[in-house]
């Protein structure tokens, strides 16, 4: 059977700037298409299908070649391997977007191939497609799941989908990230705490202050301290981590 195809926005090597693995080097495979439209999204251009995919020519160069979309699994596997200057340079392959789980068939073929060559798989997801996650959870090494708060995204939260998603994700090492804004409410944070405490209480939770964009305002230091303290009343591991790659000036 021919390889599955998917529209890929870019493939490149960089430092992970979010969550509990901040600072590690990864190969990023950014998929086109998303089922959400968060107002703070800093990769909104990946929500549409791009005619071409940008593939970094060598690790860290920020020089890219363009390849026509959609790409096959073999093409993505080759692009990832081409950025591996030496064994151990990259902690894992970040499957990001857009929303990578919009392409579950593709991931079901790609992830086993990556793992067969010794590359760990790290899924970055909006946490709203539990059925798609069920198809590939056994081929993931790490899951970074967003809980989308309406105060930050500008869209209604899907708490039921998040709960079902976390129940599946908890089979693998998982972190929950919630982007918070100056408008984030105590009620939202209470629902977040309930969600994690009742579904997978050992899961680390990261509060990520929004980088002001699209009308979402960054919370103050005092607000972040209050938010963290409130969650720590119910959860054991709550961290405040900004977008470190933005501080570095890295894409």
C-alpha cells in the first residue's frame, strides 16, 4: 500500500520552548490544519493547508528548501533523519501544528517508523480529539496536552473532550498545559483542577502566561502567583512557565 499523505507546514530543528521539557532540542514536524482557532495562536498560518512544506536544510541553519504538499510518511521520515547531525542531538520528534491529530492515519504510520529508528515521539496537541488519540497512543512516548480556556482562546472550552482525552493520554507520560490570560477566571481554574484531580491526578500542570497577541492580555506576576496557589490546593505539581523560545528570539 502507498504511504499515507499529509500537508506539512515545516520540518526544522529547535529548542523546545514550552512545558516541562523546555530547553531540550527537538526536530519539529508542524502539520497544517487545526480544528480550533485560538485568538492567541502564533502559528495561525499553519491552520490552512500550504502548497509547499519548508524543510530545514541542516540542523539549526534556518535555511529551508520547499517541497510540494502533501508529503508522504517516507518523505517526513527522510526529512527528520536529515537533521540528525549526530546521535543524541535531539531528545525527540515533536509532532505539532496546527493540530497533528487531524491526521491520525498519517501518524499511525509515521510514529512506529520514528520509534523503530530510536527517535522518541512527542505529541503537542489541543487535547480535543480523544478518538484520534486512541488510535496512536501506544506509539507515543510523550503527550503535551492543552486545556483550552475560553478566557484565553476566545472560543468555548470543550471540557468533556478534554476529560476524555486526558483519560486516554494518561497511559503515557503526559503534561497538561493551560494558556492563561489576565482575564482567566477562578471558575475556569477550578474546572481545570477538577479535571486533572479526577482523571489523572499525578499529571504535571503548566500554566503558560499568554504572550499578548490577538487581544489576549498577559497576566501580571501577582495574578500568576494566585493562579498557581489556587491549583496547588488540589494538585501536587503546578508550574508557571512562559514561552521560553520567545524570550530567546527563536521561532
